[in-house]
């Protein structure tokens, strides 16, 4: 596709359930990021993948959060045993990474998660 | 890790006025400073960026200045228009193409 695609766009779940959020980056982009956006909290870094390198997981808030990137393309963010404080918009972004002269991030539309 | 502080959190101006948003960063190794604009209900988009080897960059009505010694950078918007109304985020990256740390954002409202 022409841009970063995320699914689902909206997810409502009950406390304690697991959720999976998917990100399909722009073809050829080697870098992929997950950010969380809560009201008034800006863009909170979660995890960063660059090519085949080990991901930077330093932003994951707890061990309930995990992410993987298969084949250097599609990524899935998994939240286990969801809590109400996990409610937020989860944004995925991709970029050309270190091989390019630009650091521009291209964001998806986001997945809005509501935990009841 | 890097910490980015952004001020003000909200900014209201009249159409035609100038707007200035300021950010400070903590990691002296940071060398890439982009600004993103997020309109209501839409995704953030890059509007301008600056690298640490320059002190100022302009693109039409927007400009960014960088003071490496003081570790702060600012976004300047001149002749503001209602369509400039949005949330603006600054960010800093310690190693160029790796993790971007964002500020908490500034909601700019331009009144006609």
C-alpha cells in the first residue's frame, strides 16, 4: 500500500483479555516503531525495530506488552491481561532507517484501544 | 535516556500573529530534531526538521532554531492561519536514525 496500515482501527475489550494490534509498514522501510498516545501525554515510545537487529524494547511499560516483526515487515503488538490504563491510541510508524538520509517517520492512523 | 520538555502545552493566537513553541532536551548526544503536526483525528506528519550541524532552518512560514549549548530548539510560525490549528510535537534523537523521543505536545489554536 501507499502508507502505513494498522488494524483494527478500534478495539473494545474487557479487562483481563489479551489483544493484538497489527502494523503493515511502507514497503522497503527497514525501521518500525510503536508509540502510545494517551490524552495529554504526547507520544510515548514503546519499541523500535531496525532491520535484523535486536529490537529496542526500552519503552515497553510492563512484561504484559510484547511485539514482534516477522520477515522484516509486518509487526504485531500484543498486550496480555489488559488493564484500564492500557486504553490509548497505539500508533505505528515506519521509516527508511539508517540507510537513508532522512529520519522522517510515516505514521499509521492508529489503533484506538478501550479497556472496559 | 533522552528527556524532551515542551512548552507551552496550549497556545492561542489571532490569525496573522506569530507563534513560538519551545523544547529542551537532556542528552547532549542528540543530533536530530524534527517537528510533527497532528491535526484533529489525523496522524502526525513531519513539517520540518533540523540536524545539529546547523542553527536555523526555514520553510516558507515555519522555521526552527537550535541552540546546542543550551540544549533547546524552537518552532516559529509566522502569519498564522486557522489551518495551522493542530497539536505540534517536537522530538529528539540521540543517534540520528534510531529512537525518537517526543515532547508532550502543544495545542495551537489560531482564531480568525
